[in-house]
C-alpha cells in the first residue's frame, strides 16, 4: 500500500466488536479481571488445568496498557517500520522515558541543536543523575566519532534541526554509532514517518512529539517512541510502566484521528512552506531564510537522500531585532506561539520560547539570535499568509 492508504488502512480502521469505523475510546483506569479468577477457580475445582495455564487478562491497569493506547502504539510502530511502539503524555515524556533505559555513568553524545527541552533535560536532570553528555555539531559526523568514550552508550540526533533546519547525515552517523556498538536515537518530530523513517536507515529508537504534525490540530499533547527491536522495546516498556508518563485515552484517540490526515496536511503545508520561504527571502527586511526545500540549502543533497520531502517548518532572520518583534506583534493569521505542526499557522520566537532554557552565550554560538523566527504554516491559503506576513514586516 502507498502512504495515503496506509495512514487510513493500518489494521485499526474499524472496531471488530461493533463494526464502528475507527478505534473505540476506552476511557477507564482499570479492567475487571473477575472472569479470569472465575476461570482459575473452575480450572482448580475440575483439577484439569493448573491456574498457571489459564490465560491472564491482556489488560489489568491503564498505566500498564489500554486498548486505545495500544492501537496508537501499533500504528506508529508500523508507520516507522519498527518492532514496538510506546505512547507517552508528551514528546518530552517520550524522550525522558527513552533515556530512562540508561544508567548513571553512561555517556550520551547529542547533537548540539536538539530541541531545547531535550537539551535542558539531559543537561540538568540526567546530568544530576549521573548520565554524562557531550554535545556536538552532528552536521559534521566526525565530531561524533571524536566524542566516543569507553562508557558511551548512545547518539541522540534530530534532523532537520530546530530552529535552524540544519541537516544531519543519518546514514553516516548511524554507521559511526554502529561501528562503536552504540544505539542511535532520532527525534523524528519535524519529518514524521511520512517523510523520513530513521529505522530503515539503521536507527534503534525513534521519538516523536505527537503534539506536532501527528496530532496535527494543536489540541493535544502526546509523545511516541518506536524501537527497532523487541528487546529494546521491553526496556522502554519497563520505563513507560515504571515511570508512568503515559497519555490518557482521549489524547491518544485524537492522535489516532490526526494521523489519518497526515499526508494531505503535510503535502499542503510543505507547499506553503516552500512558497513563503521563496518569497520571504526576497523581502528587504529579511536577512536569511532557512528551509531544506530551498535549492541552495547547505546539505540539501543529504536531506533529499534520507527524506522524501523538505517538511513544513522553516525559519528566517530579520535584519534587526525590532523587525522580528514587530512581525510577532503585528501578524494576524499566525499565532505568535510555542509549537508547530497544527492546521493553523504558528510563528515562534525560539530565543524566548523553545530555546529560552539554553544559556545565552550558547544560544549565540548556535546562531539562535533575537532576530530569528520559526514558521510552521497551517492550512490557510498561502497568498493570504504572504499578504499578512508582508504587512507585519512593513516598516
Ligand atoms: C523536535 C521536538 N521534540 C520534542 C518536543 C517536545 O514535545 P512536547 O512539547 O510534546 O513535550 C518538541 C516540542 O516543541 C519538539 O519540537
């Protein structure tokens, strides 16, 4: 099946018990196990089978598992080409839980421009708990090789990066990690499996903020993890159940519904991202535009070799700070907000939003200036967005 079909016909298109279209929303915290104990009692009385041979219930308590959540976990595992999927209450819950498989004394190499919240988590909580971190410029894969130490356990990547849309060569980095026996973890939030499937390139764990394109409507917080093997899946399940950062069934249901329209949304949003980035780069107030869909984006060739699209997020720098602030204050069709991937256009200000937790000197070194704005186009007509952006940039 092709992608448009796969997003709808993924084994969960209807409920076998009722014939209803879609996955039932099972809103419960626990499951009645009376039938199981009745079967145990009957088997014991008849002395035919021992209690241990009576099939244990599939679901016992909602932190450990829920049928609605399981449907989403199976859907994301199949879309990413992985063995197991796990759902969490937010993207950061998925990332922190995946990192929970490591121990004090382990060393992680991370791309220096991963999502600001992931950087903060690694650099504060996990550091305090004894996980060592080295941040490298992963667009130079040799930096990963140079950072490997005897206690290194994993490489954590994100491509395109946020907010400057830098590209990491996944195949080369995964190759370096594999040679050294390390796991590769990829945050695939920006691309989604529709455009990029890191497990097919050899990655071990793929992470998502499903709050973004997978949910797609700015109405739910959710996170996902997919493992390439069942063995790794067991390790993440132990953290999912043990830490308990799980999503509620209603949130899971919204993500399942969002995934059905992923292709049409992303195709339209990608077109708008290209249109706006091409037009804005000609604007006199704009210093630079960052988007892997632009022909002169450095490493576009590498991005195109590992992804089937440029995605639907771009960023730009105005010439002076006042122009950026003016844009955020005057733009009407874009919400000046944190987040991306919704049906409504969002303009983010990384220096005060997603990357505010990165120390100023470090931010400056990374090029995250106070003239930088990140755009996630929604499904509005592109010409309306352009007109609105132009009025917001007018002096
Ligand atoms: C690339 C990326 N990863 C992870 C996250 C964290 O996700 P959440 O906000 O759902 O916790 C974000 C949020 O902006 C993100 O952009």
